[in-house]
C-alpha cells in the first residue's frame, strides 16, 4: 500500500467522495511499509549470508569467517529488534487504517498474516539461541540454528507476499448479494501470481542486504583496511548480491508479461503508453503533460519486445481504460524506470567485477570500483522503494484489484493524522538509534572489543570461547 503520492495524482469519479481517513491512511502506510521493508530485507537475507560464513568457519576451520558470523549475528539482532517495533505497528495498522478492507476480507487473508507472524517468532527464537550459543556450543552444532532462521525468513516473505499477490489477483471467495461467501483462505497461497512476486522480492532482499554489507567493507578498504577480514567480509555478501542482480531482470521480465494480462492499466503506466501502438516503442524517461508525452526517448519496437515478448504485439494504451480506473501515470512510470535503471547499473557493476577477476585483475584495489559498491548500498534501497511504488501505486485506484477501491477500504477518521505524526517521531528516533548503535559497535570492534551486548544475546562478561585470528574490525 505504498501509495503516498496517489491522492494527488489519481483521477477518481467525480461523484465519489473520499473518506476523511483516506489521505492519512495512505501516508501512514507509505511511511510504515517504506521503513519496515528495508529492515525486512535484512531479516530475510542476513541469516543465509551468515550461514555461509559460519559454515566456512565451523566446518573448514576458518576462524576469520567465524568471527564475521559472530559480528553479523549481533548486527542482525539489532536490526531484528528494531524491525519488531515497525512490524508490530504494521500489525495494528491494517485494521485501524483500512477497516473496509479487513472488515470485508479479513477472513480471506487472515491466515496468511497469522503464518507470517509465526515465521517472525520462529526467527526471533532461533536468533536468540544462536547468539546465546557462542562459547557454549560447538560451532558445528550452532550452525544448525541458522537453518530455521533462514527458512522462517523465507516463509515469512512468502506469506506476506501472498497477501500482496492476492490484492493484485484476488481469489478464495465469492461475492453473493454484496456478501463475501465461500471463503477459502488456502487459495491465497496457491494464487498463480504468488511465486513470481515472492521470488522478485526475495531477490530484492538479497540485493539490499548484500550490497549494504559489501559496501561497509568496501568503505573500510577505501580507508586502507585491506586485510583478509575486509576482503572476506566483502566477498560473501557481494556474491549473493551478484546472483540476485543477475537473476532479477529475468524474474522482472516474467512478472511484466503477467501484468500485461492481469493489470493492463499498470503496464500502460509503466510504459507511458497513452495510446495503443503496434509495435509499441520503449520510452525512456518522459512525463505526461496535458495529455501528451514530453521529454521521452523512444526506441521503436523494443516496448513490444520487452513487455509482450513480441515484435508486433502492442502494449494496451490508457485510451482503452476508463479514466476512473487509471493509475497516476507519471509517478508509476518514473518509479518503474528508476527501479529498472538502478537494476541495470547493478548488473554492470557485478559483471565488471567478475569479468575483471576472470582476467586476473583485482578491482578491490581500484578506488573507483570501491566507491561504486559503496554507492550501490543506498541505490539498492532507492530501487526497492521505487519498485514498491510502481507496483502499489500502479494498482490504484484499487486496493483489491477489480473488487474494492482504495477509498472504499479507508475509514472516516481524520484523527489518523495524529497517528502519522507520532509514528514519524518514533521511526525517526529508531533510525537515529540504529545508526548510533551500529556505528558504536563498528568502532568498538575496530578497537578490539568483542563482548558487545546485543538484543537476545548473552550478557557481556559471560564466558565465551573467543575465535582466534581476529582481524581488523569494521
């Protein structure tokens, strides 16, 4: 529901009055989901990344890798604890902000939310056990605690994405005389859009977490810390980010083909197709001003090739879609192209590194490459947010596509502006706190301290077996 800009740009039917709670609800969900989704990426991807270095340390005797696992586990705990706050807020917001949606379809999607919550608790339990086990358990046995952490992160992503896929292609119910009947909550998990949307978000999580962690060590190398600790700390997350970056264009392409069939208005906004053209051009940049496309670079035929897998099949134009069913074109188009542009840049960065490595060159000695990797961290977050804006604003004016409009889902409570203000203050405080805590941890690690406190972990000073070979910390 990342639809913060939609109220300003979406054209609604003139006789439909917007409820007083619609605008603050949209702003609140934009803030909450936009903030939480970044933390969720680390909750999904970090356990798997940690598992790789822990396995290397526990089963191959690499004490430097084991040290990385310990430190990344503590970082994961901090981010997980903060994410628990925003996740709890979101749990209450669904019913509070969107009473029409949850009151009508709560029985359909409630099971998916319940399973997502269960996955969250499983990950929290095993994260606590993993941290507490340092120095108390053989690292080879401790490794297996990471498996349910990684699995629960994946399952939680699947369950919450199944709700989003359901909003794009609703199933599992019938509407008879205005009532929702024949409810089948399990159908939400077998929706034919679930798996591709899940895979798209799963890869995005590894891109965000992979580039973010790699960027930390790239920044350290820019400051002259070029020891094995930093190289290993860079290589493992960068390898995950590489796989995700190279797979993502193919998954996105397959998703785009489905959008052409299921949500033609969204695809038309993606491609800035005001009219149906055969074949359709690919429009780079540009916006709609007074009903005309201005400022775009048009590449003939390529729009049909990318969006329809055809040299002649057209992208259905917005001229074939009622005005009241059209999304805010400029926002959707620019967000979509921002995501695509940054994703293409990531492909170039990872190919440059592995191509140079194949030729025997070490780009980790190249300061411009290290700077590019550092820039990839914030850019991955921008691409993530842009992707969600494109898909969620692109579904407008529907909250449940073809069934319920967003203005029908909102309540009539203008007091929600106070909730938005309070949430903004809380999230600002959490952001500042997270930055200060993580920077403090990094500084103390560089100074040689290892027994740092962390959420869910043992108290400092508890007897621990310190892995040998500790390198310079980042």
